[in-house]
C-alpha cells in the first residue's frame, strides 16, 4: 500500500515509512493512495471473529508490503490480549435505540489506547528492522499523552517528548503521564493551550535544526497508523448490531477529528454507515465548518471536556483533501491561507462531500451535564463529560427509529471524577488495574509557551538519532 500527502509534494511512502514519518515533509498528512474495499459478503464473513482477529483482517490491506499476515496477526494478538475487557471495545445498551461503545478498557482508560498500543509495537518492529532510533514529539489535550507514554515507556529505540497545556488537563490525565518513570519519557507542561502545543510539534517536524540531528516521529492522530487501528471498532460494533445488512449511526465526541475520520475510512471501505455525527463542545470550529462551511479559529475556551478544547483540528485536512478531489496543490493553498488568516471557507465540493455522511452538533456545559444525568437516570450508566457531549448529540439527532445510534464512550468516568460527581452525584473510582496513581511521585518540566523554549529543550535533552 502506497501513502500520499494531502499537500501533494512529499515523497510517496509505504506503510512502514509513513508510520515512522508521522507528518509528511511538505507539512501534509499521509493517507492511502486509494481506499481498500470490502464487499458486503466479505464484511458478513467477519461476523463472530475475536477483536484481535478482526483487527488483523481490517488492517491487512493497509500494511501490505510492510508486514506479513503472520506478523500482523501476532501483533494484534499481543496488543488486544491485554485489555481489561475480553471484548476489548464492548457495546452497552442504553435503550431501544441508543448504545455506548466503551473504548476505555485499555491501560490508560481512554480510547487512545486502542490505537496507541498498536502504534508502540509497530515502532518497535520497524526500528529494530532498520537498526534506528526515533524521537517522538507529541502534543496532548489529555488522553493521547498518557496512552502514548504507556505504549512506548522503556523501549530502547524510542524517546518521547509530550507537550501538554499546563493546568488544562484533569489530575488523572496529568498523573497518568507524569508518574511514568522511564528514562525515555519526558513530560513538558507549556504555558498555553493544546493548539499552541500542537503548533509547536508541527513546527519541529519542519525545523531543520531538529530534523538534521533527530529522526522525529508522531503519535498524535496525524500519524496514519493510529487512525488505521481506530477503524476496527466501527466494524466491530456494526457487526454486532446487524451490519452490514443494517446501517448504524455514530455520534463521536470530537476535538482533533481523528476518531470520527476513522469512521469515514470504515465507510470508504464498504461498511454501511447511516451517519457520522460530529459532537463538539463550545470550541465548535468543526460544527461551524460542517454546518456553515466556516472553518475559522477563535480563542480556546476551557471546559469540563478538556480533551476537546481545540480550535484547530488537524485531521480535518484529510477529509477536505479526500472529498475535495484529492488536489494536493489546492489543499496546500487552502491551508496556507488558513495558517495566515486562521479562517477559511470550505469549497462547494468539500461541503457537499462532507454532508453526504457527516452532520454535527454542539453541546454547552449544561447540555453536557443533562446528557450525563440522562444516562445515569435512564440506564444506570455513569459516563464521562466527553461521552456526555457525544450522547447529547445522539439524543438530539433526527434519525429513523430503526437505525441504532452508537455514542463513542471515549474515557472512563474516573478520569474526570470531579465533573462526573458534580453532574450525577457519584464519584467514580479508578479500576484496580490502574494501581496507586495518586501515591506516585510526579515529574514534569514547566516551559513558557513560545516555540523556541520547547525546541531547545528537545534538542538539549534528546539522544541524537545517530547514537
């Protein structure tokens, strides 16, 4: 499988190369040259497979030429045999129409584990094969950081620098990063927002002072391999609800657009999906883009859903590229204008292509709280506020009664226990498998919000790739 950049001028890479590169050298994002397709009969034949076996089947065309079937199956067995639930991503019924897809049974209690545990093993496999080192530079609004750190902590050939906005993640999220004591893990708390951290990370990929001494890689959802792994649970849940002979709708709490773009990929592969509902909090750039074609960034408002406090959604570029005709030069100009003005209008082809599958909804804090209360009152389910944003959008959706709506439950409620307790009067406990999180010593470096400070710390601390 060949991978191309959304901006058209970076070299075409195979899966291994795209995984290690993360961001394309022209500033774009990698995605497959063409979408693999499964027939309805081929999808029906996937019924009854374990999660690991299904994952190997869905990922197979994407890794072709880089991993053998046996290598891929062994990786999937290793990764998905270590989750806290035998189903890996179990479905929970709320009523006759609504379901939750629990994506938080991995080691750090968030949906990011489903993909990042796989990505860590892919890094290890490919770097060992090449006898190389990799310096991961990432930004997190909460969950990506802990999941990525957990996936690579202690690896000999990987060093990770994770930037998070200081005092803008929950205590559990922060501690899951800062209490990991491994020599290859570096936590950086920057004075700024997630968008600032993400901008610093992208700048490092284009900074020759960094790239001439370090081989930098990405674990954010700008890395294609992460999105590939997330495609699996759309197939897994749809098959349990009657797919492919019954369409399913999904409501996805969305910040950086990666999780919901994985649903789009599943649809391009042939899975019948009725609708993908993009659920945002008051930082609603994606809602405005999909409903009005207005992709303009404002200031970031801090909310009870910090993982969604984002104004620049990196993965949205992948969708705009794909539905807009896959014109790399046009995409480059469009994104250059956005970088300069922090605003752009979607083209007619982009709006039309997106509206065929996507709709959107926005939830403020009161609406989020009411959705959390609805889940607790009507189905005895305690959900985190991000899932509450998704459930609000699902409950408000205008959908035919025969179409099941699955809300992606993206984090364990104990990761946001203060917000959950305020909403429903229950203080959720961390699962035993997390251990004594609050008894461990933290370690992180506080940095000012400017790019130079972050870059200089990475350059002064990282082991050069040649070492």
